[in-house]
């Protein structure tokens, strides 16, 4: 009887530990834009994987709000003139990892591929850190306030 009690207690404690662990890993899934090492890593990831479409200075492509002849949107800017900062951390992560077509669903077509097969989750958070680190302080603050 005693042994059984302990077994139950152990399961409860382990269960609690798992919940705590998943909470702490959730907390880590925010954009680490104040971590200069992550921002530096992200800058390299951006230059290699994103700048070709989103622009070396995050300026996006010309006429980014209008679909081109193939019915696809050009790449939007990631600076404060775009709407990247209107999206929550987790959504930006998922858009980058899975690609806009997968996130939108319903046969939506996008010029942007998902980077899940190319970049690690950590690299994706780092590139988002680089992007957020380029925003003016008031935009950073508004983004943080809205989504955290
Ligand atoms: C081949 C061109 C291309 C590349 C390379 C590319 N993107 Fe994109 N990206 C786009 C286009 C086009 C869109 C607009 C979404 C759509 O198709 O509706 C977009 C949209 C986004 C969005 C949503 C922005 C918003 O305002 O809604 C994010 C976030 C994003 N890209 C991040 C990245 C990151 C990070 C990289 C590099 C790892 C990257 N993209 C590389 C073309 C590209």
C-alpha cells in the first residue's frame, strides 16, 4: 500500500516537472532581439537566406503590396514600413519555418519557401532577432507590448 502511494506521488511530481519544462521552453520561444550574439548570428542567416528577396536593408521589393503577373505578392519589407511587426513572435517563426503558403492554407500560393529544411529553429529565432533589432525602439516596444 505504502509503495503504491509513493508510485502515485512520483508520477505526480514527474508530471509537474514536465509541465514546468514545457512552460520554460515556451518562454524561450520569443524573439531574442536583445541578445547581441543571436542578433549577429541572425544577420548572417539573413544575408544568406532572406536579403535576396526582402532586401539587404530589409526594404522589401518594389510595389510589394501588388501581386505580380503570376499572381504572387513581392517580398514585403521587414523594417518598420512593413507589417512584420504587426505579427506575434510565434506567427513570424511559423511563417519562416513553414512558409506563407502552408500557414495560409486553402491553396494560397507564395513566392517564399518554408525554411524548416534549411535553418534550425534556433537560426530562425536568430534571424527574427536580427530583424526586430533593426526596428526603431518605439516599434520594438509596441511589438513587445502587443505580443508578450
Ligand atoms: C524567394 C523570395 C523570399 C525569400 C528568400 C524569403 N522570403 Fe519572406 N516573404 C516573401 C514573400 C513574397 C512574402 C509575402 C508573403 C506572401 O507570399 O503572401 C514573404 C513574407 C514573409 C514574412 C511575413 C511578413 C509579413 O509582413 O506578413 C516573414 C516573417 C518572412 N517573409 C520572413 C522571411 C525570412 C526570415 C526569410 C529568410 C530566412 C525570408 N522571409 C526569405 C519572399 C521571400
